[in-house]
C-alpha cells in the first residue's frame, strides 16, 4: 500500500537522522539535501539505499542527481510506490 507524502517525509527524516545526526524536524520538504542539510554524496547514497529498503522502491543511480530537495525525494518515492 502506498504511503502518504507525510509518512514518506517522516520515514525519510528518520533515515537522514540516522545517517547524519540531524534532528528529524529539520528535514522539511523545501530543504535542499546539499545546501540546507549539508549532506554529501556519500551520505546521500546511504540515505538512498536505506530509503529503497524502507519504502520498497528502486531509485536508479541516474535519478539520485535529480533529488535535490527533500520534496523531490518524497515525490519520487510516492510515485515509485504508486
């Protein structure tokens, strides 16, 4: 069953928190992974792998570069689940 964007956001925030130590409430839809959350490419790949496992989706490597904001990632996961 597809999850709501809020459920995906909450799950993604937990993954980001585990990887970076950032508080989950700082992971908001309008935040950029690199500019606002200061997530480097290595951490981003770990986050992607964990998100794939958590949400049961596949995020191709060539799509990762398009996931610039938290909203991009949430939208991609939501559409991949649907």
